[in-house]
C-alpha cells in the first residue's frame, strides 16, 4: 500500500490517542509518529513513557483500589482519562450489583499490567478511529502484494488471547440456539443477551447461564480438581480482546477457541517471556465478570463514541456480535495423560503470590524451583496445568454469588490440549434495566397500597 496512506493513518491515530496522556507523553507520541509510521500506536506509546516513570517500583505492586491505580498513573494519563476510568469503575460496580468490586479486581495484578491494558485499549480505539477517518481505497494497494495475492492487515497490538460464554439468540454463521444441540457447525457463535437491574440478577434469571453456574458448583464439597467429581466440569475463559476481529486467524480464534498464552504477571505466574500462560476458571460468571471489568473499566474511550462494551455490537469478519466473549472447554482433569499438574495447597495462595513477585529465573525450570518451599520440587519444571483457588478480598466479596473458586493456569502443551477441547464460544451482552418505581397511588397515612373496590 501507499506509504503516505499509512503515514496519514498513524498521524490521525496519534492525534486521537494524545488527549488521553499527559502533555509530555502526547508530544513524544506525535514526534515519533511524524518520523516513523511502521509501528503500532500502542508500541509507540509504551516506548515513549519516560524511563523514570515506566521503571517506577510502584508499578510492580498491586493497587489497593482504583484511586490508588490512578495516582500511580498521574504522570502517564491525562486528568480527563483518569476521570473516565474512575467513572467507569463506578458504573461497573453498579451494573454488577457489588459495591467496591472494581477496587478488588484492580488489585489482582501489578499496576503495570493494568497500565498496559489501558494503553492497548486507547491504541485500539485510536486505530479504529483513524481507519474511519482515512479509509482504504483499492488504488492504495501495493501492486506487488496484489500480484502475489497478499494483503497487509491491521491486527490488535496486544496480541493476547481470551475465552467465550453461552447465549440465547441465534447469531450469524450457523444457527445455534439456547437449547442444547448436537450441531457441530464450526462457524457459529452463541449470542446471549442478558437483561436485568444488575448482572447478577440477569445471570441468575437466564436459564442458560444459571444452568452453567449450577454445573460449575456440582463438584463434591471440599474436593479439588484431582477429584473425580471435577472430570465432568467444563472450564471457561472470558475476554474482550477480540472485539473487531478482522483477520482469518482472529476469526478462527473466536469460532474454534484457538487461543494462545500471554506473558502477563498475575497471582500465580510471574511475567517472563519463557512462561506464556492461559487462564481458565470453572465458574463462567467469574470469567464473564473479569472480561467485563477489563472491557468496561480499563478502556478509557469516550463512551459517547464507542459506547458500553457490554451492549455495543462488534464485528468478527462479516458477522456482528454483542458483548464480551466467554470460551468453554472440556479438558481432561487434573491434566491430560502424560502432562504434569500441580495443585497449590489451599491456604498457601498468598505465600505463592509473594514468591511469584520475587521470581528471577529465566527458564521454566528455574522459575519452578523458586516455589520449592511449597511444592518441594514435585515436578522438575513448570507443569502444564497448575490449579489454584482464588483468595483474598475479591473472593470474600464474590462468595455470596459464586461458589466455585478453582482456577487453572495452562502452560506449553497444556494450552494445546486445552484448545483441542474447545466446545463453544459465547458472546454475552448485558443491558441494565431500570427497576419499576413504586406505584404513585399510595395512602400517605398507612403507607400501604390502596386497592379499588
């Protein structure tokens, strides 16, 4: 394609992204884009965060709450962007029906991970806006690429993968409905549209999601994933990373669960290039809430332009879906034959997290040895499946609504095994309804509703 075309798109994308950042970072972004159009906007932003800011030890710590996270971002994000995130966090809590949940979710990872999610969200929105402002025309195609049948495509900058959830209305590319089906049509995505005063109410009120959660809770009380009662349970992965999936690879991921591990720091696995992992949970509601949190709170884009992630449509190829994705898999548990697994002993989750923050190893073997005080070198290297229970304040907050807190970290051949067990992909939307106001015909003295005779 014409390089001038890409230069114009990058210039527009940079101008769209600039207002979300402090003036010094915005200036650096524009300076870099003016001199090189060969890099994704997300990468340009990351490279131009001042070193003293990006290397701050505060970014390696989990924020205590949303305000704590925004305080650590004050040299990176503009005040308008920070206020957007703050208001979106409040709206998220109201939509879920649990006050303070956003504060607990933001504390599950180091601030650096949330910062990267925010940057990727801004960059993806800026690139979409630039594509609309500077549309592609056939005459801009590279003749040599056309001759060989190749075409340059844009892909999201984060490169991360995430999973799907169940639905009730029929969606394009195949027809799968809420009722159980033996249909093996590989192109369908199940669309589920939830409505209610809160997500919790809507989830429990929908027969499909209610049945999914009941199945997740059907394991024997006190059992862990090595127990036979877990073998019938599916696992789930929730994400909003495939919004705007426009390439064949991304469409394949959405429809067939062809997900990849990502290098992110969390409560179990340290951030290392040698350790890309993929998370799943046994509770579909928990996976959906996490995907909604990342999409609704950590994407500070103007709501008047983009809209609510849980109710705005998005494209996958030529087909339209609504909401965030939840993928369902049915892997062998606790691990596939020939693959290693380990279960973090209940009660030692915080100790494991503390060790993960001190990780300095450069190979899966060296990293695994750092956790020897807990696992006593049961396995020689990082296992393909690592099971753990959620813990901490977020577990206490969710426990009235979620009973299944076991999760799994998949690595290496474990990810391949998980992908092969893909059962379904769901796109789940949520529309918040307003509760009916009390009837106006009320006796002010008795405060009881009067009935007509």
